[in-house]
C-alpha cells in the first residue's frame, strides 16, 4: 500500500503492461480478534483514508480495466500493447475509470462511516470529499486526460458524495450500478466483443466492493476519524451537532 504522496505517484507511473497485482487484505479470524482486543486499527486520519481509497480504486481499475482488457485481447495482447493508438486508448480508459472507481470506493466508505459515526452525514461526506479531492489533485500532472477534464472530475467527486449523503445508504453491491455502463464504455474493447461481459464485470466489482466494505469496517478507527472530522468542522467554524 502507498505510504505517502510520492509513493502514490510512483505507483501511478507504473507501466500497465508490467503492473504488479494489488491485493485486498482479508484478515483471518485470529487477526480480527487481535484487532478487536488491541484496537489496532490503522485508518484513523485523512492521510490514511486517502491512501486507502486511492489503493482500492487502483485495485478496481486493475481488475476491471487492465486485466479485463488483457483477457479480451488474448493472444493479440503483445501486438496491441505496442500499438500507440491502443496504448493511448487504454491509458485514457485507465484514468477516466479511476475517477469513477474512486467515487465507488468513496461512497462505500461514506456508507460505512455514516452507520457508525455520530457526526452529521454531510460532514462525513465533506471529509471524504476532501480526501478524494486530495487524491485527484495529486495526479493532475500525470493523468492521460486533458487538465480541464480532470479538474471537472475532481470537483464532481465531492458533489457526488454530498448528494449520496442526502439519501439513505445504498447497499454496497448497488453502488456501481448507476455508472457502470459509463465505466464499461470507456474500455478500449470492440463492441462486438462485449457480449454479456458488462454484467459479469459489474458483478465482479460488486463482490470486490463488498470485500472492501468489510475491510474498511475492521480497519477504520472510528473515534480517531470522528475527532478529525470534529477538528475540521471547528476550523471551518461550523456548529457542532446537537445531542439528542
């Protein structure tokens, strides 16, 4: 997992043809017990949240863009990966779908925190929106997308989280459904090769998001995150939530 901004950028520069796999962390029973007893949870500040969201969005892109495209290309992959037009299309798909995947993971974290935290839901959404905004801005000088388009995607991410906070939490498996057609259309795959792959890929993403939801729940330090959100609200001069 990335540990700082420079490492995040270093990982983003990895050639998609040689990218090493990113793995979800699935704790064993004894690890869950140890975490519960020691309260040794490692996601407890904005930086840790940003690193986590970035890494998990990259995981979804790896699975649903890089690995899927390589699978669909089959024996033609070695030739296509040397074609400038294909490489450009794949790089554009990677970055455009990274922004969408980050929205998915951000809403997953929003739903997880709003169920446990006593902070106002819009405050939670604002906190996560600042985290996703930091991530998107850190990639502004390396994305394959035009600068103006990337700035638009960066701004839209915050508003989508605030909009999601206005409604009841969606089941985590339903989060990708609303934008997955857009995600799939970004892939550099001929339409005749799609078939039923969109539904298969969507179901795979639903499974991954469900696993991430469990992972985020056991790794997040709720009291520490609440304190961060409270401190941020105080700095902005917002009123604390009334106790009921």
